């Protein structure tokens, strides 16, 4: 609406800063893109400690960014759907599909998921907070298609003390899909 362009699949190498302002980005392949505004969806540390040169930022700001604690306890899985899912407990035209759905049946189950998080692993039986936004805005997907956005409570920042791998992410997503399918 305001003339902006969203470019996907374009890895940013660094942000171009001129006279104290972000003026554009340099992509991994060397292409430079300029704009009136640069928006980052990366976390604060990745944005300001990896994408922006330190010399461009005030020392006090850098110190605050370095000291900022990021220790999330949730994960997110987005799932592309060929059609609206069917849940045995819901009629196909239920307004619940357009709301926020929580997948758990007991506080004890939530506690077990939290215990898994404390042990540095994702839960095989996660607590899910799920939405299907295409029920409210069909333009968010191709005609007749949907997508599901799942927030997963208690996903550890590291798996057993190490960084997440692609295999970990796949296993995490599979546990979410298994929970929804159960």
C-alpha cells in the first residue's frame, strides 16, 4: 500500500549505513538494494551485531544489545495446507477455526512439556497455540489453500546444550504435526 517491496529468498550480508542511517542492504551475492527504510525481522543481536558494522552504532547501544538476554521458551511452526483441516470434535463450519485454538487436555501435560524444556529438549507432546489466519483472510494463501501457524510452548533455546540442527527442526515440526493429528 505504501510502495514497499518484500523480497524473499535473498540473504542479507549486511546493512548499508550512511551518515548514521540505514540506507539499504547488500545481499550475499553482492547486489545492493537501497530504500527509504530498512526493516529487519532478525533478532536484535543478529541485526545489530552481525548485519550492522559496530563502528556505525554508539558504544552504549552496543553494550545494551550484547547484554540483552534472549532465552526464548517457545517455537513456531508454519504449515502449508491443501485444505482446511478436519478435527473430529469440530463441525467443518465451526467459528473455532477462525480463532485461537489451544491443544492440551490437562495442566499435567503442560507441566510435562515444561519439564522437557528444562531438560533441554522439545516435548514429544507439546502444548500448542494454533491459528489458521486464512480463515479470516483468504488472500494470505493461494485460492482454496490455507496455512496454519503454531506457537509451541516450551521449545528450548538449545537442544541438549547445543545449537539446533536441521534434523532437530524437522523432528520438532514432526512432533507438532503428530500432536495436531492425534
